[in-house]
C-alpha cells in the first residue's frame, strides 16, 4: 500500500440498493431480455383481448389525448400516439443503428456489406411476391409490405437463448441483415404507405432538416437542440401526410458521429488525470472534501464525453427505453387480436395465408438464395465460422416479423377485419419461424464450414450439439 491508502481493489461492502437492483440490471443487459419482455406483452395483449375485459382493452387504446395549446393542438387516440409518436423514437434508434453500421460496422465496405444486403433484399422481395400470389386480385393486395419485415429484437433474442451454440459471425450477419431490412421497411413506408402529401408541411420539414444539417456541421453536440428541432420535424411530417416515424430516421442521420479527441489523445489525458487523482489523495480521505480529486474526476468525465460521439451516447442511452418500454407497449397495444369465432376460417383467409407463406417460406428461401448467389459469384465470402445451415436457420429467424409487420399492417389496412386477419398471420408465422429457426441453429455444429466458392460441405459436418 502506497501512502498508507487502501488499494482500489480491496473488497467494499455492497450497498443494499445495489443488491436489489443488480438482478434487474443484469436482466436488462442480456441480449434475450428485450425479446422476452416483448413476447410477454404480446401474450398479455392476446389474453386481454380475448378475456371478459376485452371492451376495456379496446376502450383504453381509443382514449383521446390532446397535446398543445388550443388552435395548435394535436389530438389523437392513445393507439395513434403510440404508433405515430413513441414509435418515432424507435425509428430514431433504428436510424442510429443504420448510420453506425454504414460508418464503421458490417455495412462500411461494399464487399463486407454485400452478404447481409443481398440476403435482406431476398428476404424482402420473395416474401412480397409470395404474398401477392395469394392477394393480387383481392382487397388485401395493399398488404404486400407486411411479410417483408424482420423483428430484430425477437430474432436476436432467440439467438441469444442459444448461448455459445451461436457463432459470433451469425449474430453479426443477422444483425446487419435486420438493419438493412429495417431500412427497406422505412423506404417502403415512405414511398408506398403515404396518404395525400401536403407540400407546405414537407417544405417546413425541409427547413428543419436544413437547420439540423447546419448545427451538425457546426459540431453542436448537446442533445437538446436536436430534440427540439426533431419535435418540429416530427410535427411537420405528421401534417404532411407521410408517416411521422420517418422523421425519426431522418433525425438520426443528423446526429454527429465525430469525436473531438482521438483514442491516443484520450488515453494520454486519462492517464494524466488518474495520476493527478492519485496524487491528490493525500489532501483528504473523502472525495467530498478533496478539491483536487473532484477537479480530476470532472476533467476525466469531460474527456470521456469528447472521445464518444453523440450518436453513440444517444443510441446507448435510448436503447433500454426502446427495448423495455416503447416496443413492449407497442406490442401490448397492437397484438390484441380477438380470436372469437372460427379461428380455422381466419387462418384460411388470403391475407392470413399470404402473410404466413411470405414470412415462413419467403424469408428462408429469399435470404438463403440471394446470399448463396452473391457468394457463388465471388462478390463476397461466407464467414469462416458459419455454414449454409446457419444461414438457412437465420432465414427462418428473419421470419419473425412481429413489431415491424404489425406496424406496416396497421398502415396497409387501417382499422377493420383485414387488419385482424393480418395480425393472426403475423403471430402464427412469427411463432413458427422462431421455433424452427431455433431448432435448426441449435442442431447445427459450430464446426460446420463452407469453402470459399460458397458450396456447402457434406452434411456429415453438421453434428448435433451436446
């Protein structure tokens, strides 16, 4: 011990509040946790909507909420505040993820991005075509975008449940695929599920975007200006006729992704400040009375902020709110399908069949086929620690449409019987896809490999895991 002080590594008694909160904190940091909460809320919505209190379920989401001064207020029912308002925050986080992947992630280079982009494209085109084969001439034709979507929280949650059985490259592949899929869903919503456009409101949105671009270039890093301008952008899109959640993605593109100091400067400065903190220890036993240590900690905090990007900090801070608040609330409000009557008849409706076939069959075929084509043609390579059976299993998991599929179905069908039949198809397909995808990957050995030409190796390489 130097200077008679207790080493930093000595065991300190744990505060009671930490013992209480530790299991909750650990649960929230588990990859599967968001998917588990989402699933529980979906089950709760189904039970509630088919219980004696079904009327209370319906009336709750129809409750009118008005925000803003008279004459400039926005009045919507609770369901629309969730779908148009809170989901804009969800799309904002999706936009941050897309931006990060394009800048430094799996989508940063064309060759690296080719595999998930091709797989996502196949996972959107083939399901849409399969859906239209059931509904091209019917009233459900507008729902072709429903089976194109993948629920990243559910899919990655299922992968996380497999633990070490899942190769890291497979998680990266499925994440990048789902992010490209989300980008495709955003474009589909913007281009094909838009009502009449108000050009005046779009002009106002363009002004907000111009100001956001300017403050980004000026390296404004505090979140408040972006939040205030983002609200204005959201209102402009809400009034424009385009879906307001698009504002969330556009706002994410405006968040700075630059650091003010590089990693080398940060390491050097952090060491200097830690040394200063250590030297100041002689001034007082308690940091509350130690001005030197307080100053060192404050400067270290400032250095940590400068080495992080605003994009990184926002994504990290908002993720728990989205994963454990917004998305589960969306599921609770939207997954409540009244299953009364003949469920068998509902499962044979063209919309239901199209959604199930698109998500269950279209995803696995489209993703595996398009991925195989880009590998076979030499555009990219399959990661060395995953096999084609892994990719096929990921294709099944991508058939878990849930959140995005429910969202698009509400845009495609509005309120009415077609929306309920679409929800039945989404729930059935997501359940089946998750179970089969989990089984395929669980029974696929990590030792499975593919050669560089993309031709799958013999089936004997796939051994059942212990």
